[in-house]
C-alpha cells in the first residue's frame, strides 16, 4: 500500500464517525453489505492464484466504470504489510480473514469511506455502505446503486430458485447483511441486556460485540444484524431490522430514565469519574479506554458533559486501537508502550476539543 494513501485514511476520519444522523448517541453507525460473485468464476476458497487475479481484474474494470466509485482509490493487498491490513480491519474496511489471507485480493474505497468494496474476500465482491447514526435506507440505497451499476458490467451468479449465490449458505438469497452498532449502557447497567439479546435472536437477528466477529463486547457497544437472507425480500429485511432496532432503542431510553430516577447520583458519579480518568490517566488498556469512553458518551447523551462531542468520541474508538496507535506515533510498540501512548493521545484529544 502506498503510505500516502494510508496516511490519508488516518488524517481524514471516516465520515460515518461524524456523530450525525438519527439517534446518533444511541447508534454509532449503520452498515449495509451486499455479497456478490461473478458467474462462471470459482468461489474464492477454491480458486487458485490465476483465477483470483482474473476476478480482481474484472472487478476493477467494472468499478472504474461505476459512477458511485468516481472518487475511489484501489489498494492491492499484495502490496500491504500486516500492520497496514490490521489498520484497515480496525476501520472496518476489510475482514479479519483478509489480514491473513491477502494474496490476490484488493480493496476499493471511496473518499470519506462511506462506500467500499472488498475483492476476493469470502465472496468475489462485498459492497459496503456506511452511515452515521440510524440510517438504514440511506446506506441501502447507496449500496444498491453501486450494485446496479456493476450489474451492467458484470454477470453475477444468480439462481431463479435461490437468488444470489454466495460462498457461505447464510448469505444465499439477497446477499444482504444489515448491521447496526448500538450503544446500550443503560440495558447493561440494569441487567436487561441478556433478555433483549435473547429476544433479538428469537426473531433471527444476531447480536455480538460491536467491533467485529467473535470479539467480546467492549464499551457497551453491540452489533445487531440480520441472520436470514433467503426467503425474505430486501425490503422485508430492511423493515424488520428498522422495527426491531427501534424497539431496542426504546428499551435503552427507558433504562436510562430509570437509572436517572432511581440512581442518579451513582450514575453521575460514574460518568464524571470516567471523564476525569480519560483527561488525566497515564496508562490505559484498550478495553478500559472503551468502557470510559462509553460512560462519557452516555454523559454527552444525557447533557451532563458538554466539553466534547460524539464525533471526537467516535473517532477515538477507532484511533485508540493498537495498529492505529502505532501508525499515529510512527513506531512499533509493545502492549505497555501502547497503553501509555493511548492515554497520551486521549488526553491531548480531549484537551483540544
């Protein structure tokens, strides 16, 4: 990867971190992802190097013709280092799997990172559209627009019986995966988060930590996504997601109201202690920093803290991750040094806000 391009990513935070949009304190971001494969080409997990190269070439030719990708640049994973790929994963631009399996794979990114395409990940193409806050329709319309543009240059693998054919059976059908990262400290604090999570799973929605598959929950952030892509239309999936997300947000609002009514002093103490720690700590592990940022974010949402905003807190969630810190400070660091640098960065960021 050209270092200039990587530095551009670091200097210009993704626009979906801006803290705008509907329910922006409760919802960090919305992502819509479409899985597509090229007709007649071997799925990536069975393809050899020459087949993967051919997919890359065809995909890039089509992407260059797509109006939606006008302001994009292409990153050849063959030219990246492992730390570079880890940074891209921390920004949710590539999967964790692509960190390890990167040969003959690529990434196309539109300026601002609201739209990107992974090439030769689990599927030949994975179109990703991001929005700040709860914005399912906006993210969906952008992804579908690009899908339509590519459909004019590429023939996608499609079955009249099953819909779009994908490498994993869980994506067959629409190939549509909608995910929303929600901030639920109220439900965590009052102990109702397990009941809410179980209820979501009963309606076939997945719940996991907010920063990637298989990761533990950190900072009271949860990623909620649809589990069904076969047998439901795209519009049904979107309406189903919107309805249930809004129910979760109502539960969170009620939990916060209860906390303010029954334990206001304890809640305010927790928020202000977190604020003081972030502004003064000299050592912070990633998980601790995320928990503290979560408490301050709650304070911002409740109108208690006015000296910082959602955009600063959102960007910190990404920039305090291990590889981002190393790139920001331009050196390889062990865990202890990263913890010191993380605290330094947060203090300077809050001082400047």
